[in-house]
């Protein structure tokens, strides 16, 4: 069995999840609704203390819809320079929202009110109008680093004061909640919208849900249609999401433990120059002279272990539902002998 540590998106649906998908009751979600999609949207909205939800094909779409909802052309979005909305969504902010981006250098992907405040533009026609702040929790390029509710509160207050909207890219929000122990209900109060991915650590094959107020989600539904993201008998996919929420949240701690085991071994190995603190299911480290990233990826592949190049000298491992204890032992054994 290949040990695939490239991403937590590679998980396959379990037999029980497939069973839930097969037996889903479906309708037409674009025409007049699909009860399983509705159930998923309501379940997540309730969980996060939000009014409504919108099921979409991807986290890229939920993020881009949120940005479109909260900006006008010529506006500016504030986010960390490593954020997914800027780096990995194909220039979507420029294309979909005709807005510019102010990139900040956060602490492992995390922003603070002090960092953001000086970059909120004054009302002066020379400057783009700052309208939105985007946070990412956990931060992917920050090595799975987490914000706590306490970290976010000052950012929320700044946004209210400056009349900015606040969006959360919560692709891995359940990984963050697993570590911080925060109540997801607090998030509904802090954010204007939240994107939650079902196809990362939660193990569903497809889908993300955008959460927000009723008017926001009504607007978001129009934008989803324009982007071609309306799906008809989507209840089959939503059923996988519901199953994941019911069965795959409590097990995330296991992924984090495995990532920590791998991180601890790496920190003592001679070819590792530095390692980001391992907080959740992501392990990012920098190689020193002996290896470059291409060579390292190739070397591990020869032992049936797959990982991602994350820059010319950097590597990312991500643990997930399909990584077993045996696979972690195999990986640790191979790393020690390199
Ligand atoms: C994966 C991911 C997304 C969404 O990705 P899709 O592949 O479009 O579902 C958004 N933000 C972060 C931080 C991610 O890791």
C-alpha cells in the first residue's frame, strides 16, 4: 500500500460513507431544492451559529463567492501572503471580483489586528477601498498553524470599527477546533462568512459549504449559479458530507498525533534544516544541503511514500483518514535510514 502523504484531499470514501451516499434522498438543488443538501447546509450553519449555508463543488468556489459577495470592483482584500485565496485560486480575486489584494506577512500564515490596522486604506480616491479581510484557519503554508477565538476577537473588533467584512477560509477548521477546543458557535459571531471543506481531513469525496447570514447566502446562491456551480442531485454528495460530520471529526486527533510523531523524528535528523512547529495534520520542513526537494520526493517514492515539494528545499507531509499506524511506522523507519 502506498503511503500517500501529499495531501488530505486524497482520501477515498469509506464503505459506510458510500452506503450513506447510495441511500440519500435527492431532489433538484437548482430547481426547487434537494433535502439532503438542505440538511447538510442546515447542520453546518447550526453548528457554527450561522443563519444559512450553501453547498458548493469546491473550497475555491466558496472562498471566491464570499469575496465576490463582499467586494465591488476596485476594492481591496487584505490577507496573508501565503493564503490559499491569493496563491492557489488561480488569480480568482482579480478575475471574479476585479479587486486588488494587500498581502501581509503574518506569523506562520496568521494575521493580527496590529498587523492589519495600518493597511486599511483611508477614504482617499488614490487608494483602493479596503472592504474585506480573509483569515485562514488552519493555515496551510503556515504548517497547519491555528488561530484561537481569542486571537480572532481583536481582528473582529477592528473589522467592525473600520467597516470591513471578515471571511474565514476554514478549509481545515475542524483540525483547528480539535486542537484549540474552541466552540464553533463563537465563529458564527466573529465572521461574516465561513468556508468549510468536506473533502480535506473529513474525508468526503467532493464539496465545501459556505456559511453566512441569510442575505449573504441568497446573494451567494446567485453567484454560485453564475459560476456554474449549481448541482442537481447533489444530495448524493451532501450525504457524504453529513456522514463525515457525524463520524470523521473526533478521529482528527489521530491524524494530529501521527503528524507529531513524524515531526519529532524529523527534528532530530541530519538532513532537516528546520521544521515548522507541528500543530495539526501538516508537517512542513526545510532540507539542508544533502537533498533538494525533487531528490527527496523521488527518494521517498522509491520506498512507496508520496509527499509534496513545497519550494525548492521544502517538503510537506499531510496526515489523514487513509494513513494508518503501520504507514506511520514505515515512514518513520524510512526517514531514519535516509
Ligand atoms: C484545499 C484548500 C481550499 C479549497 O480547495 P479546493 O481544492 O478548491 O476545494 C481552500 N483553502 C485552503 C487553505 C485549502 O487548503
